[in-house]
């Protein structure tokens, strides 16, 4: 079977309409079975020979500004000698704030990105063992804690900061930012999994229907079909392997006047490809399933009375967190589970009666979602879309 035939076979399967964990497994199996240049060949970005699991951390890193530090410290209410789990270490901003504000606290620093773990290891040396780095995904947390002899229900506070870090966005070779030209990669795990498809594999292999489904599900892109069509047409001429190449392809599907017609929450012009990049990043990294796994892991790790803070950066993540904390069953996680159209009716049963949405595991510390203050947004515009939800483990 050629790579093109394999692509058509995979994408004709109706499972692509659910772009969830089961489809992701099919996609990974599919790419592993291909031995042609389309997926594993020379044009695939970010795959060098002899790469290390932990890159050299001595390279100068850009400044990192954590989001809503005051709010996180307030709602976590960490006490001296407690154990805290930072589930997304990133540049270490939140962990450093916790260490500086609470004496004798121990922070377990988890991250799937080897570059972030390099920074955590450096911080651990500076803080005399108060920081314990953990390299892995949310879905691997239970095993990682077990290996450290940390039993379920023994952690005092958990912070989960979802999404892409500023450090990843600022490194053009990671391929996350459409404003910086680099290889179209977007893998948060870096080189840990050499068989893991990158964004270039997705746009170069999946058919138009599958691409449109991904853009609709994970980018909530209204023009998904138009963009998917433009991608398919462009790759017939040349493989799409660079970030700004993809941005140009998406922009070419629209009149020049509307390329920057969209605006962000600060009413600044936003590129028309922004949602496309978001959708590809979420799909490549299986972010929604990983977020759900992280929430379940936090639920198991926290002791009764422990506190959880979750920071999200787009509506898909926030809806997932909100419904999890309300006790909804998210076992069949798929794109339809987070459709805004279903929000008005999701709590009604067959008889039309409203169902009690209170969770037996969580007590919200604040009813409404928490957003950054205007001053914080001015200082850190990247945090403008952040939302914080805080809850007490029952």
C-alpha cells in the first residue's frame, strides 16, 4: 500500500469524525506502517539523528511570565511543608512563585517537554531538592508518582496550566507560532517519541474531509472546508513543511482584506490562520484527552481538602474543565462533547427534568471563572485569554 493509498483508506473511515483518542491511536498506527518519504522522509521537520532526550539546558531562554500568579497562590492556599504538584512546569514561573512565597514546600514539577524538564532540573539543584522534576505527560502521572512512592491522596495542592507555553511559542524551531518561520512540528514532547507524527505529517497526509474535521473540532474554525481545500491544493505542488508556508496557504484561501480581519480579546488584528494552528497543535499533541487524563490524575493524587487550580487558554479546554468539576461523565470524549450548541440541554434527562450537576469529588472555590486583571493583561498580553477555575477536593 502506498502512502497516498494509506492516507485515503484512513481518512475514509468514519472514525475521523470523532477525532478522539481512538482515532489518534489509529493515526499513530497508520503512520508507523508507512515507510515512504511522505511521513518518515527527509522533509519531515524536527527529526534529527542522534537527538538527546534532554536537550542542553545551558542555552539562554527567553523571559517567562506566568499567568495569574496572585490568583493561583490565593486559591491554592499552600502551607509550609506541604507537597504541591505543578503539572505543567513550562518556564517554571509558577513553581518559583510557590517556592518564594511558602517556606519548606516541596514542588513536584511535571512536564512532557524535555526542554522544560532541563530547566526544572537546574532549579532543583538551586533549591536543595525542594523541586522534583518529572518528565512525562498527564496520562503518565500515575505511574511517575508510583515510581516515587507517592501514594494516591497524599498531595496537598495541584496546579494544571494547560496549553502551549511561551517558551515553546518563542522557539521557532518548535513550529508552534505562525509569526515565526520554522519547521511545521508542534510536538510538545520534542524528540522523545520519534514515531509521533508532527503537524507537517498531518497536513501532508490526511485528506480534505479529515483536515476539515480537525479544524472544526479543535479550532472551531467556521471556514474549515475552505482552508482544508486550500491545503490539499497547495501540497499537490509542494509539501507544506514550514509554519509561514502554512500560514500563507491559509491566507491565500481568503481575500487579502480579511487576512487580518479577525481580532483577539485586546481587539488587535489576528491572523486568519490562528485557529488552524491551534487545531493542528491540539490534534498532534492529543491535548484534550491529555487534559482529561490530567484532571483524573489530579483527582486521585489530591488528599481530601486539597486544592486544584486549572488554567486554560481557549473555550474547548475551559468547557472540559468546567464539566469535569461538575461531575459530568466525560468517558466518551469527542468533538461533540464540547459543542456550545449542547450546553443548554446537557443537564436535562429524558423526562426533561434538570439533573443535579454537583460533583461528589469537587467543591468550587468560586462559582464563576476567574480571568486576568486588566493590569496583568497589559503586562503580559499572552495571558489575555487565560481562565482559572479552582476547586476543593472533597
